[in-house]
């Protein structure tokens, strides 16, 4: 009975993780409308780092010392997963709707799968292959507003290009993470990555000239910053890794399929964004593709 309750609690947490990740697109859209990308990213991870340090101190008694190779690795994590990803994230959300951005970023699992096959020699199954093709097709439909010829004519918007930069950064971060997690606990690696990214963003944020005006920021910034830092970073990452520990990465990863769904629904309800046919069609392709990519049959390898 106790195990059943614990398992159900894990599933509820993972469902909420998808909701929180979806909410970051709405909060990011609000912040990007009021602040520069570097200032938004810096503030997000300054608060997230503070909260994570508090959490790690409470659970583990502090952060462990790193050797030279670990310092290099977490610095790379900070460059890609924190500084780089969030610069592109907030830059992209200045130009395109949160729902479109969330669907483009849904390419992440498929791109990570491709990299894992190339770098870590993971098995390529028929379902994985189908999932990759469907996800890529769905993303192209969303990026091109349903006109795939625009892709071949080089007519990709600036916002879409920035969000594709998010995909590159996050996938690099994830591949590096596979190496780092062999040496450090996930939450420790994430904390160091957030701290590193915060320091990397400090000088650009100071040069943007918006930090001295912090007391005059629009009131909408503060709840958005809290959602991004607390729910979208500290809680979401912590619960997601708890899920990986309890039910495994494949099953936990399936819940990430709900992120673009939540982001789209929240964008319509909160930001009054419109649902275009190309967005809905692309969403079906992307979500189906990601689901197939996460499904694990026993024997389905391409020979």
C-alpha cells in the first residue's frame, strides 16, 4: 500500500513537472517583453542558484569540492545549459509566441536521441526512427507556419532561429550531462551549472544597464521570475530527477511530452495567443514523435 502511494506521488510530481516546464514559456514571454535576454537570464539563475544552494546545504551539508576535470565539465554545462540556452530562450520569446517556441524546443528529445546514437552508440529502433522523423516534421511545420518551402528558401524568422539555438544548447548540455552524472549527483551538477551560468551572465547583464533600475521594474516581472526560478528550475529539476530515480529515465521522460501541450494551453488562456492550424498539426506530429522516441519495446532494432 505504501509503495503504491509512493509510486502515485511520483507520477503526480512528474505531471506537475511538465506543467511547470510549460509555464516557463509564459513567464519567459512576460520577462522578455520587459527586459533584455541577458538580464532576464541572469536574474532567473541568480535566484535559482540561491535556492539550489540552500536546498543542497540542507540535504547534503554543502557542495562538494571539484577536481580540475569536473570544473571544466560543469563550466561547459553552465555555458550551454544555463547561459547559452537562456540567452536564446529569452531572445526567441521576444519575437515569437510561447506556444510556437515550446513546440520547436520539443525537438530536444529527438536530437538528443540522434546524438546518443552517434556518440554513445545507443541502439536505433524502428520506433525511435519513426519518432525522430515525426518530431522533425512537426517542428518544421511549426517553424514554417505550414509552408515547408519556406525552410528551403531560407525564410526562417529571427525568433525561430533563436529557439533553434536553445535546442543546440540543451542537447549539448544533455550529452555532457551523461558524462558529468557519472561523477556527480544530478542536483549537485545542476547547482554548479546554475552558479557557473550566473557568473557568465553577470558582466553582460551589467553592460545591458538594466540592473540598476531593478526597483522600477514592471510588477509582472516578479511573479514571472519566481515561476522561472523556483517552479521551472528548482522544483521541476528536483522532481524530475526523483522520477528518474524511482521509475527510470524512459518512463520519466514520457511526461515531458506534455510540456508543449501545457505551454500551448497556458499561452492561450493567459497570453491570449491564437491557435493556428499549422500549430495544431505540428503539435500532433511533435508529441506523437516524442512519445514514440520514448517508447521502449524489447526487440525492435534496425538491422
